[in-house]
C-alpha cells in the first residue's frame, strides 16, 4: 500500500420560437437560483461561493464536512464513509473509475480533486465545471487544504477553526527511548511478501517525527517502497505497526500478528511488539489524522525491550 459568471442574456423583441426556448430555460435557471438564495455568499477572492460541490477522495470530502459544508456536497467517491452523512451522498466512483456522466448530472459548480485526479480535471474543464486541486502528501499540505477550501467556499473562519483544532491534536509529544518503528501500510493477509511500508516525505514520517520515533525506512528512495523480509531483518525495528484500511475482528488481528512470527529474530517480533491499527482513519490524510497520531503514540508508548 504503501494509499464565469455568464453574461446577461440580451433582450430582443419577439424572439423566434427557438430563441424563446432558450429564454425560457434561462428564466428557469434564474428562478432556481433565487429559490436557492441567489448566488450565495461571496468568497474573499470575489467569485460566488460554490453551492454544489463534488469530491471523490475521502480526505477531501471529510474536509468539506469538517468545515461545515456538508449541505453543499452533492456527491462523493466510492470510499467516502465519514461522517455518516457523507455515506448517504450519491457515489461517483474512485480514482480509476470516476463516473463522469453521473458527476455532470449533479450539476456541480465545483469539483475538489487531488493531483492524481488530473485526468478528471481535464474532462471537467470543457464542461464548464470549475476544479480545485489539493496536494495531500504532507501535514503542511493537509493543513493548507483546510484554508484553501474554506476560503474558496466563503467560510475562511471555519478554515482557521479547523486548522487550530487539528494542530492542537497533533502537538509534538516525545516518546521515551526513541523507538525504531516499521510502519506497514499494505500487504496480503497470510504472507509477508511485498510488504509496503511508509518511507520519507510522507505524513506518516512526520507523525513519527512529532513523537520522537525513528522510521526505520526513512532513507528509502521512494515514499512507499515494497521491502523484502531481509530488509526488515536488517533494519531491526523495535515496533512493527501494521495499518489496515478496514476494521478487523480480534481473531483477524491475531492472525495478522502471527504472520510476522517467521521473523523471530527481529526485536519487535521477539518482544511481542507487533501492533495492528485498523480503520479507514489509518490511511486518510485529512481532519482525522489526530486520531491516527493518538493511537499510534499509544501503541509505541512502551519502552523497547521492556
């Protein structure tokens, strides 16, 4: 796993039938706007704040709801399940299977996307649907996204509020003894081949830094490398923390821990310090990162070898 305003229509006397149809359509849209409160609040940059927003990435939809903009969200991605209100919104597909027809049918005035969704942005542009792209690799990216979305949607104070609460939840709290940690972010249950781990320049790395822990793959050449068992043995982590994107039963968690038993010489395995953290919040760089930070710090609170 490692996871512009339209110009006013000219007034012409006695328009022909086809033109009358266009005018009727324009009148209908105008009435619809009035019924929805007109253009709505203005964003600080001037254009009307969007009132119909789509967001496929879970971290983006979570940010919109955390900013109090859930009532403006008209569609979300297939994996957007938090908060509960998001799970009840129309589903629009994911990174590789976005349903363009369904998106267009919702008449959004803004699509909030990730850099990896550039192909979708290209398809939406000629349709007149504005897009806003939010990087999300680092903690600074995530915090900046709160302000970017809030300002574009005309609620900058909500962005300030969310960012302040989020920073407080991620306040640095150093652990004793600087534990050496391997963060597994993806592997097949029942085997240890092709273990995907968190490397450098990731929000996982930054979370470990904030608690004074050492990422044993901080020097990897890529953000999320696949590593061999020999590499795991050589790095000798004090803790192995396996992150699973879905909740697992206690029995399944014990099975996942047993998978690591073949590496009995690794300090984390020998000392029984293999930990499973499971839930969608483990892999979504958004408003719920303080939850991951707290659970991860709690898992690493014991002194290595103690």
